[in-house]
């Protein structure tokens, strides 16, 4: 019998991982300690900079930058958070209408330039509306999770002390990108008309998923316990297979390299154009360590 292997897993609650975290699956030889945080993004920097957990949920753009910078983490092809992102760029209707074609030369706020929602919105604008990231003036309120990253020259951090919503309300910015905290004020409108319909139509056409978070493992843990990582991957696969989606609900959670690859390749290509990484990277390169292991 294999010796027990303790594994500290930092993971928010997700429908596709519930079977793993609620004890329904046999995790042996892993002795799983499920940790969580609210908001989960607060643990991203400690994971990248200190490898604080054996395995951890991580924003996909943070993971891409971490791999590109040589941080000792190993991404697994496991999507745990994703959503349709067309609705996430908004404008203040009290100050006029803003559409994608209007964004060139305008000021668009985003929590951090490296925020995954922002990266996907920029990819959507680039791929579907011909709006290049380099044509927009980006205004941020936070720095990147990966130490040492320097954003492009058209990115500035505000020193007003205002949050994004206040900046938008006061007209300091022309549009803004939000994630789960999408505001509900009646003066807030989406830059992309009928965004949910546009997103569903695009997904039906190309199947590209706007992945927010995946799972990474500390490189030292991978080296010491490769069999544990293979077991962990199998558990994520089994947990996803145990998930029941409601009628009409889209499956936006690819698990496994071939399933996740098309979406990762789209984001990697756009990440280079956006200045999030300095050299081209393929999905095979991004997942190289886990592909060698799994």
C-alpha cells in the first residue's frame, strides 16, 4: 500500500470540483486538506511568489506570466472558473454611449492590467471587433500578482484613490472592466450590445472558453510526489465527470490538455499582443511540465 501523502489544496467552491472537496471521491494515497479563501484572488500572489500551498487555484493570466518568468509552479489543464466575458466591459450611460469602435484613444479602467477578465475582454475586442489593446489608454488601480512585471506604456495607475466605479461615475474614465463585481447601477450599460447573446453565438461558433482560473502545483511538490500529482489530476477529471449541468447551462470548464488547448492558445496569442508576456508561448510550452508528468 502506498504511503499517505498530505496535500494542501487552496481552492474556492466550484460546481465541477464539489465531488472532490466534499469527500465523495477516494483520494488515497492523498490526504487532502482543502483550504479556501474569500476572495480567492488574495492567495494568488503568495502562491506565485512563495509557493505557499501544494496546489492552488490561480488566475490563468497570472499562471501564464509566472511560467514565462520562470516561477516554480506547474499548471494543470484543469479549468475551475470561467464565464462569458462579453458583458464585463461597461460604460456610464449618463455620459453618452460607448461601443467597441469608440474605444480607440479612450480611457478604460481595469483593476489590474494583468487581471484575467481584462485580458479576455481585450482578446474579445481584438478578435471580434478589431480593437487593439495598444490603441486604448488603460487605467488601473492595482499592480500585478507576478513580481517584476512592467506593463506597456499605455497603462497608468490612478493616484486619485477612487475605485473603478467612482472613476466611471465621475467621468475620469470612459469605460471599465469588471469581473464578479459587475455593478448593478441603472446608469451602467454594456459596451458590447446584447452581450450574452453575442457571447453565446461566438461560443457556438468556435467553442473558445474564456477561462478565469485553473489549478497549479508547486514545482517542489511535483518533484517530490509525481504520483500524487497524477492522482490529483485524475480526481479533478472524476469530479468534473460527476458534475450535472442544468438544462441550457453551458459547459465552460474544459479539463484535460486537448479540451483546454484551443482556448489557451487563443489567450496566449492575445497575451503577447497585449504585452502581458514578452515572447510567444504555445499551450504545449505552457503545460510542458504537466504534459511530461501526466
